[in-house]
C-alpha cells in the first residue's frame, strides 16, 4: 500500500519576501538584501533543536512590514509610544538580543562544566560547543549590521524607531564580546587538551625509547658475550685440527696391517706429523694474537653461559602419608 505524500507546510514568509523582491533562494544569505523592488533586513533567531528561524523587515515603496518569526512579547515598546510597525520592529530587535544573551549564558555554563570535568570531557563535546558559539557570534554580528541598517532608514518609514535602536545596539555589541570570550575559552580548553595529549604521547614515546635502548644494550652485551664463546670455539677447532693429524696417523700405524713398518719409523712419522701442524698453525700471527686474548674471551664466554636459561628438572612430589602403601605379597609356605 502506497503511503500518501506528505502535505506541504505553509511557505516561509521570509522566502516569500525574497520572491517578492525578485530574488531566488530559500533564506537570506546576507543581513541586508536589496533589489529594485525594495530591501529586506533580516535577523537569525535561535530556534528549537538548534535550527535557526529567520525574521526581517521588508521595506518597499508601498510601506514597511514585518515578515517571519515576529516578537512574542511587546513590553519593550510600551514606554516608547511607537507606531504599530515601529513597535513590532523594536520588540523584535529587543527580543532577538535577549535570546542571544540567554544563549551565550547557556554556552558559558556549559564551558564551565567542561572545564570542571577536566580530562573526562570529550573533545567532541568541546568542538560541538565551539561550533555553536561560532554560529551564535556570526548571528550577533549579522544582527548588528541589521540594526545599523534600520538606523539609516528614512525616519518617516518607521517613526520613533531611532529611540529604541541605541540601547539594543550597545547590548548586541556586549553580547558579541561575551561570545568572543566564550570562543576564546573553548579555544584555550582545546589547546590545553591538545597539550595534555601531546605530553602523554611524548611520555609514551620516551618510555618506548628507553625500552628500545635497553633492548639494544642487551643485544650489544649478548653479541659481545657470544663473540667470546665463538673465539673459544675457534681456538678449540684450531687445537683439534692440530691434534687430529698425529692422532689419525697413530691410529693408522697402530693397526695390524702396519706391523711391517719399523718402530723408529713410526716414532719419526708421529713426531713429524705433530711438529709440522704445530709450526704451521701456531706460527701464524693472527693465531698467536687470538691465543693472547684467551683470558678476556673466557670471561665473556662465562658471562654468556651465565645468561643462558638452565632447564632444572622439577623435584618429584612428596609422598602423601595418608595414602595407603603398596600391597604386601603373601609369603610362600615352606
């Protein structure tokens, strides 16, 4: 079943005023809009849910009228003895100013709450409040321009309005200063939060750097100790190679198949095979230098072996005295 199309609501009076002036658009983009048909001086009023409401004064050759969201109270113009349209415009300007003041006081209270919460305040909340404060400050600046334009109109269009504009204009300037102060407080809060996060990141980075330096230090120590073990293994390999040659010859000459070799030849061959490798190997300068640092290699190797984990077998569990013992086999009768 197809749902019925929503019924369009009534047209916005401000949009209708723009069309009457021959201008396109769904809202006035500037506080003062002029065309050959007349002038529209507009205000932005805070609406429910943060949606703005537009109100304005349409000045045409046929007269001046109020369009959009007009004033709800008329106490401001009662003592000024203004005409009907002038009283409505004066009440509108005063009511818009009061709404801005109430709004900025709300923002100031929210700012104090965020400052009291400290680090528990979310940055997104601060940004949202800063955006709302910037929009309100822009609306106040727009209202100041509109009030100044109302003061430049012909006094015959809105008689007596010039008496109501100066106090409202001063109030709007004061509200603009308050909005600037709230924005500055929010900016300082954001800078403080950014500084705290930067300090936290710097502290974490310093801790990671300390751990990395410690790992590098342990790696260097391990390399030095393993180098000592490697040098000792090389010395053992050299000594093993020197001993292997005469040992192999003695094994061969000791076999029964070599019994025909005279005994003094065996002695001569073994002495030669033992002396030649000793002279060739240990006659090298690098071998003698390697053997000269054996004590330092031994010390480093001892440190390296001390760092190796040892697998210690777990001790057997202690016997439970309450557990029954093994069964005793019966004795065989003789």
